[in-house]
């Protein structure tokens, strides 16, 4: 573990090397160790690092489409990438706009995803990668 807010000798969280702390909350001996730790901790769980961003989005949209179809909804997918929403669903209550985004769990278990403009959708669907689980706000 690291010693925070202490001046003097400290141990790097990434490589274990000793370094002189300056009283700030430093955990790493160098920027390289900080970047390596970030990549190992956060980026590894993010699917955008292994496939193109547009592919990740398409996969997430198709996962949500399949789930909504299983729920008995009529699902319509946007033809253009610049549409105001990704999907539309039609049921007895009418037509609703669905915005799909891809998220991942942080090391603490918090769902992390990009924020979206609320006025452009009625339902937000966050697909957690790599598991493919879906969180809807509100439920469709």
C-alpha cells in the first residue's frame, strides 16, 4: 500500500520502486508507471481498446435490439449514424426513443459510461462490456 500525504520515501504502487514523496498524494514513481497502472486497471475492461469504436456501438445496439425484441417490443434501428437516437420502440404506450451507450465497470464496481443529452431520448440503455448486461433508465 502507499503512504499518502507524507513527505519522504514512498513505494510505487505499480513497480514497487522507492521514490521520494513531496507531500502530495503521489502513488507512482514516474509517469510511465502511472500510465501502465491506468492501462492495467481501467482500459483492460473497456472493449473500445480491442475493436473500433463504431463496432463497439453497433454490437451494443444489436444486444439492446435483441433484448427488446425478447420483451415483445417492435424495434426500429436508425439508418444514419447522425440520427438523434439509436433505436425506436413501439408498444401499446406509443413510440419511444432509445439511446444506447457502452459502459464498463470500474475496479470499485461502479458503472462508467459517457453521459448523453437527456432531451434526445426517452430511454437510456447502457450495455456493460464485456458481459453484455443491459441497464435501462427508465425500464422500457
